[in-house]
């Protein structure tokens, strides 16, 4: 590959810094949601298995509805399973975000190495057009 081809290739690539901020935000949000849904799912499944009155008792008191044991067990089991499924989905999003962030970091390091070691290649500077 000639220097001119490498320069046009580097100039044509989109910057990854904007995507890094967006993906980093998704990463943090997914971490929080994974933790929230995992704790909620485990709590609801423990409530349904051991007949604890932790979450659904508080919710039914706030909504002013009465639940019998069968309804409480069905709701806790269903919502616990859904919460664990959502925790698994957001754990997958964490995995994908980590892959993208590692790729972006590699691209940035590679571009910095190319710009630092090949003197014929220069970074593209945006032209300021004066009116």
C-alpha cells in the first residue's frame, strides 16, 4: 500500500470518538439496568419460593389491593423470571459494548501510531471558511 492510498484511507474513515461516548453511555446504563433487574429478579424468585413478603406486599399496600397466596406466588414467579431474562439481555448488551469500546480503542491507538511513525501522513484538519 502506498502512502497516498493510506492517507486517503485514513481520511475517509469516520471518527470513532463520537461513537465511543454513545457506546460508553450505553455501557454504563446497561450495567445499572443489569444490576437492578438481577436484584429484582432474585428477590422476586426468593419471595415466591420461600413465601417472603418483601416486594409484593409493599406494592399491594401502595396500590391498595389485596393478593392471596396463589396470586402472590404467580406474580412473583412471573415477574422474577422476566426480570432475570432482562438482566441477561442487558448483560449481552454489556458484552457488545465492551467489544465495540475495545475495537474503538484499538483503532485510535493504530491511527496514533501511524500518524506518529509515518512522517508523510498528516492528520486531516478541518478548514475554517471565513465569510
